[in-house]
C-alpha cells in the first residue's frame, strides 16, 4: 500500500526502526474502525 493511502484514506500510521548490521523493522498501524474511510469506500 502506498504511504498516501495508509495515511490519507485509512488514517493510519507508518514508521520504521533501523539498527546498523541488524536490519530494519517496518510498522503499519491501521484503525479497526474508520467511518470516514468506510463511507468513501462504499461510493
């Protein structure tokens, strides 16, 4: 999913952490309920 879709449409969050020689972790957080996104999706 594109950053703009997760943040703008679903009101979610994205972030990452990185440690040298260990790699990176990527996180995506989405709300369980988002009435605005549901209404737009149904159109």
